[in-house]
C-alpha cells in the first residue's frame, strides 16, 4: 500500500521558535520531516549529549532552500538548495537561516536523537 504525505498534511506540527517542523511517521519504520529554520542554527550544543557529540541517525532528503554545512570528524560536506542528500551517522549540521529541507529518517534512531535534543533544550 502506498502512503502519501505532504507538508500540508503532516500529522504533527511543532514550532520551536527558530525551527518549524512538520512530521509524518510511515509504517515500515521511517519518519518524514519538512523542517524550516528561521534562524541560523549550530546543532553542536544540542547534539553534545549524544555519543561523540554527533547525530548517529542517518538521514536522506532534499534541501529545498538554503544551505547546510555537515561536519564529520574528518571532513565537512556542503548541501545547497535543490540538492538531494544523505547524511551518514556521525554528523553535526550547521544550518543557515532560511533553510528548509525534506528529510527521511529511521523512526527509532530519530526518536533517540530527538529525545537527546529535547533534553539539551530544557532549562537547567
């Protein structure tokens, strides 16, 4: 059975101030996100609690607008508007203001990453 989702039909909508996210979880263990960054975001501080301080969840998608620098331990990759991408585990994104992407991720691995990010964003 084919399942279809769009940014406008996403099941969950969350506004985190500088980041707006629309999410749908597909059967089969994958999550799709449409995420907009209203401000530049360095993900290093919120990924710091994860092992090695890096996201261990793989992501596939397309950068719709903007630019992302993806830092790995041994190199950086640059993703620009219109490009499809694969972010391998072990990355830290630096996201420009005005960036929007479509991203597919394994649901269980993404949930662990999101839990760490949410914990890092809580006031201490």
